[in-house]
C-alpha cells in the first residue's frame, strides 16, 4: 500500500514538473522536449509498477512491452534535451542525425512488440 502511495506521488510530481516547465514557455522547443520526456517517464514508471503487481499474464506482458517502448522514448527525448539544453543552438547536430535517431527509436520501440505479435500469430 505504501509503495502505491509513493509511486502515485512520484507520477503526480513528474506530471506537475513537466507541465510547469511547458507552461513557462509553451513555444520553446526545449520545454516541449522536456514535457514529452516526462510524459514517457510517467508511462515507463506506471507500466513498470503495474506489471509486477498483476496476476494476469497477458496484461502483464503488454505492460512489459509498453515499459520497454516508453524507456526507448525516454532515452530519445533525454538525448534531444541534452543536445539542445540550455540554448537551442545547433551544436553540430544535423537534421539527418536527428531523424536517424528518431527512426532508430521507432524501430526499437516497434521491436518491443514484435515478439508479442509473432507469438500470438500461431
């Protein structure tokens, strides 16, 4: 019961932090990146917490895959945030590299669901 309280409080604080940063300057791309990063951290944390407490194996399996998918996007948005923070200068980071990293993140996130669909196809 205490763990539910701590996880819920942490999720609520992450949502509040992301919204405060975003609402401080909604048009700033760095704030948008930070909001998306905190959004995926919340999904990651919630799925990670819920997958251990469920006795239904199929729901737990889906939550595990969502956990991995969210972790990939946390890493991607953390990388973008690290490149552009504190100023939005290019810092030698080309658009090709940005799109390559996004494509890589999408492929990795898709792979977290691939075995689920392959196993259920039979």
